[in-house]
């Protein structure tokens, strides 16, 4: 049985989904990343999260774990004091702990192999092709000023919603870039590129030098390619949205 309760926080374009399945933290993270965006990241305003009190379970995993208490999404560190229950969090250098949320909205830490219900969140994007000729950095600045950011594509559904046929350049910039230091591709929102749609001989399918490359999508083939960030193409901005 899968129960999904959607909640839109007042200040962020995220929908929260209570999932009525029991999984370990790692299993829950994989489920959320496959079906939504990630395990829930909770900010200082808890008003909307309190609606989860109407769910069937008294506890649910969230996306926090103790590598200096980092969130699952983007591996970002917990800011502030959090919402810990009395006598929590547990801190044992020899044990990895993950965090679950009580019915009263306080947090407790437990072994990551324990199974609980869990909370995913989903961020939906509206994609807009901009018919201007810009370098990757110029395109990113434009998107951040006029919209949300250059487009990040996390799954097949989002990929299918991108339409590039009307672009006036053979390639169209995405919010994807390569880090030479760590040797992987990542999105401008800080996420590693787990979903891939690379053309043959591109991305992880190539041995050619990629330092200084950023990601673009083919106008016609709609697969990804690596291009020098100084080239000028049309680009795709995203507007993050959500609905209760």
C-alpha cells in the first residue's frame, strides 16, 4: 500500500510525500530519488510539515544522516539546531545514524539499517527555451535573473517535457557541468547527474578531455553532449513550481 500526502511549504517549491512503505534509510533514499526528487529536507519553517500528523504512521524517515548531520539532497550540512527530541541526536563515531521524525514533529536518530516509513519531496520544473545566443555562464546568469536557473533534468519524465525543436542553434545549454577535480558531471542545483541521456561518445561514454566542458542537449536528437562553455547557444531555463 502506498499513501502519498502532498504538502507545499509556504516558502519553497517542494511537495512533500509521506510514503506508507517501510524501508531502511538507504532504501528510502533510492525510492525517493527514483520516484520523486529526494528524501525530505526540512528548513526552519515547519508549518506545512505538521500536516503530516494526519498520516497513518507515528514516525517517518527524513533525509538527514550523521556525516556532520548532512541532508541527503546535495549533501548539504544541517543549519541551525534542528528539531531534536530530548536526549537526541545520538553521536557515536563508530556508527552511522539516520534521522526519523516523530508525530510531534521532533527528530530522533537511529541506526540507518532500521526500517521506517519515510517522507519524500518533489520539485517540479517548467522548462523554457530561450532564443538568445549566450555562453554557458551568460545563460546561467540570465536564467537566475529572469527565472530560477538553467535546467536540471533528474529523470525520464522531466527529459520528455523538454522541447528543443524550435531552437535556432543545433545545441541548447542545460544546467550541467563537469568537474575536473572530482571527475564527474553535476547539475547547477548541486546534485550529481544520476540520470543520464548522453549521446554516443559523450559524457561518461568518452575518453576525450572534458575539463572546461558544460552540458548541452541536441536540438534534433535530444541527447546530451559536452561543449566548451565559451560557445554560444540557445539555452533552457527552469521555473520551479509546486501544487498542494
